[in-house]
C-alpha cells in the first residue's frame, strides 16, 4: 500500500532531491521546517501530494546540513523540524535527537528514557514511523542483543550510517585505522 503526504491546511509543501552516500534522498519541508526525508529504497513506498512544489531553495537549509553530516563535519543537526505525529511519537522522536553521534542504544533503553519501560514495542513502532531519519537518528536504535533491526531505508543503509559514524567518532574519516 502506498502512503501519501496528506495535508488539509493551505500551507505549501516543498520538496527536492539530493544525492547522498546512501542513495538519493527526497527532502520535504513546509514553512515550519523539514517535515520528511525519504530514502530512494523505502520499505513502504510513498507518493508526494499532488500540490507539492519542487523548490530546491526551500529545502536548501536541510541539504546543507545533510551534506555536512555525510562529509563527516556535522554531528548535530540544528535546523527547524516539523515532523507530524501523535504525542507519543513526538516524544520518542524527541528522544532520538538526544542519542549521541557514533553511539547506539536499545529500544528498551529508549522506552526507559521516556519513562515508559514497558512500552518497548510502542517505541519500536514510533521509531519505524520516524519521518526524519538521519536527522532524528533512528538508525542508532538497535535490538537489546546488539542486532540491527528494522530501518525504513533498509538494513544495509542502517549498517552504512552506523559504520560511517563509528569511523568519524574514532577520528578515522577514511577508514584507515583498524
């Protein structure tokens, strides 16, 4: 089933594509900030709302910071964000933003951090609905046994993002250290 961006308000939705080391990304913004990032290889393909407007200038703020992230010069994003979700999802996504660069934690730890230690599955579901992967780093959340679990862009991209962050966090931008 295909999902669409649905917006009942009259606010414009802007989008543009950008190349990245993990494939083409689609950036979607509104007047309040970056709303979504889509991978080229989404697990659940989506379509843009028919009235969305391609405008590279309106999403340039996000592209600049994502380019810096992929170049290894940015570890924290500080752009305006406007993810849409339930209060619980927003709480989980806010906590995602607190996970330090180059580190991982489990879904159980995420549930504890938001004060709901029994909500592990709900945290996983909210993580899976994260509309701003990379910026809200859901790729840093792993299984309690250390295994890589679901990711909207696919496990190879999750693995690639974690490996890149690990190399950079260790001061090994080019992967030269053992």
